[in-house]
C-alpha cells in the first residue's frame, strides 16, 4: 500500500541523512516536491481563472502558485504537465450516502438494502462508492448517514485515512436521528420488528442521548430528519410530515455545539422546516420549498442550504398516482425555492444525495442543475469548493488552490466556465499530494 511505500522512503531518507555530514539534515527527511502545470487554474475563491499556472506541492500541501515562466520550478521537482487542461481544487460533495446504492425500484428499492444485504456486502459496496467519489474528482465528502448500516462510515473513513483503501476525506454523521413514525422501514405488519434507517427518539432526553452516543462513536456532524412523508394536499400544495419537536431538536443542537460539531437537518418545507430553523440547525438539506420569511431567518442565523437538486429528477412514479403527483410537485417547487434563496444571498453549498441515485451516474450532474436555476458556472464551482469548505469549517484547508491548503487538485480537459458539464469528465485527481488518477500523456 502507498502508506507503507511512503514509510520505507522515509526510513531510507533518514538513514541517508544520518550518515551524511550535516546533523541538521538528519532532522529533515526529504519531502517529495511536485509541480503541476496546465492551461488554466480555477482556484476556488478568485472570480477569474488564472492562465498558465504552475502549482508547487510539497508533501501534502500546496506551497506556491505562480505563472509558468515567471520563475524557475524548484530544483529536483517532479513535473506533471497537463497541457490544455483546466485545474481546480478537489471538489466537495456535502450530501452523500456511500452505504446506499440507489433506490432503483427494479433492484428492490430502499428496503432490500436493510432487509437482505449482509453488512459485509454493504461495506464492500461502500468501499466502491468511496473510490467512485474520488475518481470523479470529489476529494472530500460529508456523508450524511449510513441508512441502517450503523457506524460503518466511521470505519470506512479510518481505512481511507490510514491508506488501506482509496477514497475522499470524509466527514461522517453515523446513524442520523428521527422520531417514531419518522423514518423507513415502514409499511410492514405491526407485529413484525423491522430495522430502521435512522436512530428513532422521542423526547428531549432521548434526543440528547442519541446525539451523545453518535458523537461518542465518531460522528463529525449530527444529521436530523425534520420532515418525513410528503404528499400533495387538497389545495394542490406540497405537504410534509414534521418529525422532531423544536425542544427535541434544541437538545441535539445544544449537545452537538458543545462538542464544537454541527447539525445538518433534512427538511422539505412547512412546520418541519420551521422547527429546523427555530431549533438552530446549521444546514438545511434539500429545502424544497422555503418561504420568504424562512429565507430571511436563514440569512439572519447564517444557516446553510444544501439543495440536492438532481436526485428529485430520478424515477418519478406514474403521474396519475398520489406518489407520482408528489414526485412532480417536488421538482416544480424546488428550483423556484433555490432561485429565491440564491437571489436573497442564502449561503449555498454543493450536495447531491448520491447513493439516493446510483454511484455509476455522474455526481457532477448537479452543477448543471445549479446553473439551470441561476448560478453562474463560477458560483456553482465555488459552491463545491471554497463555499463547501466554509460549511465544513475547513476554510483555507480544502476547496482552494493556495499556499497552505491540502494538495487536493483535479483537472478537466474542457473549460467548465463554458460548460459545467465538463466537470463530469475529470482526467486527473490528486488528493493530499498523492496522484490517484492521471491521463496517460502526463504519466512519467
Ligand atoms: Zn440524503
């Protein structure tokens, strides 16, 4: 594994230095230096791309960015020339589910994953999903619950960090929290005990205890479901069932904030969305239909929106069925709500709900939806780079190409500012200073 190779290099470096004349050199093992060159750089924060960049990477950090030819490249550096490509920071998806493999009706939908898949099989497929994220240029994900797979995300994250499997940096939420009647599996005979996709609580005491358990077992964030079932009501409006009370949510938020962690709240609209805001959620997931007053409250409180637009276009039920009408109504209100939030200045971070759709589909399809509903291509890119980093309290560390940040770098062959669909074809991926994927022409 890469990790061991790295350790061996370190030992050789130390041995060589120790036998040399300088004692100072012994304390400083040789650091691998790479220079990446391409046609343009979108750095994640600047309004304009930078032409002909050269980016210096020492170890796992960016140390310098300058225009090619303006100075000599550092001596002894490995050069990676990506020709006409455009470089960007590694992308960040703030709403993924590596333990979900689409909810494809022909493949048994959601329920089969909890009822028939062995835990080992779910882990094996989560490992593949993590690799899929990385090869598509997503070097960081916030994975917002394992859907009945317990604390499986904590172990996957550890295996990635220790170099045993390839994958993105992960922020994990573990089990997520909802209330009785507030999450799948459901619709089974009441006499039969079925597993639930989230930890169900009732009352502020149980709510706080669930948050404590999850934080104790490694949750970086807490995920709460504030709405569950949804349907079209007699007036033709989207209605959604609220789950936790404001008091229950406040207990969770208070606990999480004490640990300096944040709370992501799944909320469609109505009472549940209002409780999410009144209870102090840090990010609203989906936010299908946000009123003007709620938008104003989000701005006042600094609440983020993680919209996940694309997933709602998948597999609508037949149009003349209640669920089919619901599916179409969700799409109809979501884009309008996104546009209003964007215009009003709500903080928006990129999220897709991949896992809700299959991992073989392009995660980057979400950029096209963001642009369709009013973002510029640069805004869309920043929603998945510097803005997402801000949501994750990682500003300056990820989501930008600048000295000091982790060396997470990708390249696309076509200009994504002309067409954001270019982001579906990532040709080069570096994470933490190590090249994971590279076009044949750039390989040494
Ligand atoms: Zn989700």
